């Protein structure tokens, strides 16, 4: 079952406070520091297309891949609402990041919002790296964020509750996590309550998202094995070194 099957209906609402504009600008800055003349980007795991939209606004042509039909429906609706000059720089199609082949190569491959941490086995992660490598032109860049293992094990996931609403619904999401230390992963168990404001009816969803936390030795090994050289390794959204308090890591690798 597609883990995002129902979740995508509320995804943009749950993450409307996420700084997609700032994150796209951060990715663009890192791209241009190492590859100034980039034109084309492949995004693996594009979700509802928010990062892709803002990368397009920054002058890139972006093709987004996602496995979820529901996410892609949202992404295509987003595209149809944009000015033509932005929409023309965007395209989306269905595919699994482990085996999708578009038949094209790109200047840059990006994978954001922990898509690589959804690759919970070594085979899955390496297959995703192969996908990135096969779609890059020589000298191209692969950029992604991920859960950084030392910080996950030091801080451990906590129970988190998020409440958000719009003019039609109220959403309460409870995240309860279980750390699987022998599998380098965390089961994030979501319970989501959706209240229809007009009728007062409340629906409930339960989903489990398994997330893998990663360590630099395995990233260095698997990326090198697939033709990449890590040129940037730091905390996501800043230029600080990784520590056992930096949950979100960020890599820029060159092919």
C-alpha cells in the first residue's frame, strides 16, 4: 500500500508552515556554488511539487518524480495554477526512485524532505543512488537531505502533536515513534484526526512511516561505489558541521 495514499489529502495543509521558499533558495545556492550554469533538475520524490515550484521560480527547469498518484494529482494541480512562464518549466510523472528511468539526463538531481531516509534497506538506498547517477550528466550534482544517525540516537524521537486548520477542516496529527536500533531506523506511527467544520464529523487515519537514519561512513561508501564524490556534508539549511545534535544532514555529491 502507498503510505502516502490518504496522507496526501492533508499534506499541504500539514506543511503549509514549511519554508519551501527558503529551502529552494538554499538548494539553489548550493547548486550554483558548484555548478553555476545549471538549467535542468530531476527531483526524486517531488511530493505535491512545492520545492519544484520554487526551484522553477528561481530559473530551473524541473521534472518531478513521485510514486503516489495522489501526490502527483496535487502537483499537477499546483502547476495548473501557476503563471505560464513558471508552469512551462515544470513537469511531473510517476515513478519509484529506486528504479525509475526517464530516458534523459539532467544537470542536477535533488531529493528533499528525507526521501533518502525512506530507503530503509541497503538495496533500496543503493538503487536510489543508481537512479540518481544514471540520470546525471558528467560533472552533475546530486543533493539530498536525510536523518543523521548520531543525532537520532542521541536525542531520540519524541511524541509530537500538530494541530492545523483551514476554512473547511481541522487536522490533529499525533506522531509516536519507535526506534529500531538494530535496523538503523525509526517507525513513525501517525494518528491523524480530521474534523469537518460544517458537519462536526471526525475521521481518523493511522499510518506508519519507517525512516532510516544514516551515518557518514555508509554514505561515503555507497555514494563512491556509484561514482559520486561528496563535496559538501553539513547540517541542512546552514553551513555548520554535523554534530550529535544536528538531526537533519545534507549532502552535495558530484558525479
